């Protein structure tokens, strides 16, 4: 038996295609530990509860432009994506060593404002 229950979804993972992929076990994802120090553009995410004959577990899937799907069970990673995604979709994946072991976070990348400033500083822009 293999069953997937999508508990939460955002962006590209809200599509019927993702739902079908998850139900069929076709979300082939890279473990977050293999993506450390990579810069990714997040297109969407989904929290899925997976049930097999032997166990039940949660996977957090992140759809990225550069790598495809990444998966993790890290609560810190999930929290960082959910907290910062409204502000940016660019992240660098980081590894953290804690007392309890290794975990992962998605650190938001702050992009510089590239808007041209007015040459004449005496003229207000409104």
C-alpha cells in the first residue's frame, strides 16, 4: 500500500498535476542534504503525509526552478520557506549542526534594489 495525503500546498504544488504525481508516487525529489549551499528559486511547496504498509511519515516537498523537487523532514527548513516565501522566492540552502544533530534551513537572499535613482536629487519623484 502507498497513500499520499497532501496536508498543505502552495504555488506550483496546488496544481492537479502535482496532486496526480503525489498520488502515483511520482514526486522524485532530491534529499535536502544533497543541496547544501545551492541557490534555488522556489516555485511552490507541499506538506504530504505518506502511508506505506510499514510506516507513516511526513515529507515537505519544495519545487525549485534549478533542481526540481527537494524533500526534507526538517521543521526548520519548512518554517523558513513558509515564513519568507511571501517576501522572496530566492533562497540558499544551509546546513546547521545542533545539539540534537544536523538540520537544514532555507536562508532568504536579499536582492538589491536595481531601480534607477533620479539623477537630479532636487527633483522629487512624485
